C-alpha cells in the first residue's frame, strides 16, 4: 500500500505499560498502519527509568532521568520535518509546553489526546518535589495549540471546547479479540473484584465498609480479589493483591463473578472514562459502578449493570447479585452487548483512522 501519512507519537511510557495508552491509541496502531499511516513512537521512560521515577526517594536519579528525557524530546523536535502529524498523549514532557509550541510552529499537525481531567492536580505520593513543579493549567495551552483534540467523554469535551473548537470524542475501548467469550465460572465462592493501580486504590477503599458488611452477611460464600497492586493487603477481607499482567489480564478478570468500580464524586473523577467497568462488562461480568461522570451514561441501572451511590446501595446491590445467579447472568450479558456496541475497538477504529487521515 502506498504510504499516505507518517505520524510521530510522543508518549510517556513504552508500549503495553500504561493503561491509558493501551486503551487509547495502542489498540489502533495495527489498523492505522494497515491503512497507510506509518507510526513511530518516542516514549520518555524505559523500563529502568520507569521503576526509578515512580518509586520513592532517589531524587538525584529522578533529576537525571528528567534531563535525559528532555534531551530525547529535543532530538524529536529536530525530526519534525519528517512527519505529517505528531500525536501527544496528555503532554509531550513532564513540565511546561515548550515542545508542544515547537510542534505547533512546524508543518506537522498536532493531535492532542487526553482521557482524564488532567487540568486538575492529582498528586503522586512518590513524586515529592516534582509534584510542585507540575502545572496542570498547561493543559488549556496545549489544547489551544492543537490542530485536533481527542477526548474520552463529554465532560472532557466541555472543558476542551472552551479553548479549541476542533474537539472529537473517542471513548477508551476494549479489544474484543482479547476479551473473548465470557469465562464460565466453576462452582464455589462468589468472587467480588476490582482492578486498578496503586494510585487508584484509594477509590476501591471507599467501599471497604460495604464489603466488610457483605463479608459479615455471606461469610464463606464470598471472596474478594484485587488486581494491579501486589503489595496490597486487607486481613478482614482476606485480600492479597495480585500484579497486573498484560498476558493474563483477561483471564485474571475472568475469575470475577462481580466487578466493582467505586468512585468519589469530585471534579477529577467526573473526567474518568469508566475503563474498569468496561473491562468487566466486556467479559460478561455483572458490574456495579458509582454514578459519577460517564458511568451514569453507560449504565442503565438494573439492565446492563448497576449504580450504587451510598454504602447501603453497595450492600443492597451486591447482595442481589450474590443471591441470584440468573440476575448475574442477565446483567452480564447485557453489559457485554453495551461494551461491544459502543466501547469496542471494532466500533471505534474508523474514528481513529479519520483523525490520522485528516478526514473530517
């Protein structure tokens, strides 16, 4: 096929490291390339730098990693003339808008994509002084510089539209080639589970009182699983966190009988794109979410999932699902239909191709 365009992806992490990158652009690269878009990737952090940068302490090493990353981006700027477009996920560099401004002055089209309320400060406890160097307000400046802005939901679009009229919603999605037919559960305990990372465990912990009540009510009929943070422990619920692994993600999630996605209701969480819930739904796992942000748009309460706001809501709806296998099956099936229809790679791949093919 004759090459139509060439794109440079300026990203933070190497392939298959970041959930955001996976569920945004990474799932579409093969489709883009099959349709004439050559994709080159420039991540700021390698595996070693990643471990150091997100670990605690080691300030000097983190400074050196930052300097090395800055040099890498300078090299990227020297080759802008080789590309028709430059895709930036969240930002091109940790601090400032220096590189986005350079791209905007080049002949390459600047595509800016984000899937969280990144104009707000969400601090990483391991970043210390680096948190103070961040300037979330730069998001508005990058949006204004971009030729095309891609966001994950209406809440994010409403923010972006104040600075750029060329804003397109493309939801974060699930690859149904990997999330195949729902796994048939063996007889045994009803497994209630959550998937996430160290930074979002605080959201999971908002429903610990409800889960403790469920444990008290149902005893050995239930168990709990947490995927994504192997160091997490909860003796009351007998949880030992397990690590997230790309190669076993769908299988690990498939062990759940009920998936939960609790969120506090605030400006940051309203920008979330419901990926945890969509992962459960894609596997036919009945899903309960907090009615925050896009969750309320995805879930028709009692049909393709459930919504729970208070601790009493969580206890009541978890109880319904625990006690009724046919209800779990029905809601799981409807959730999978929703995920396939609106939030699958197949349903959204042409939207991504349109962005990179300069189509309207």
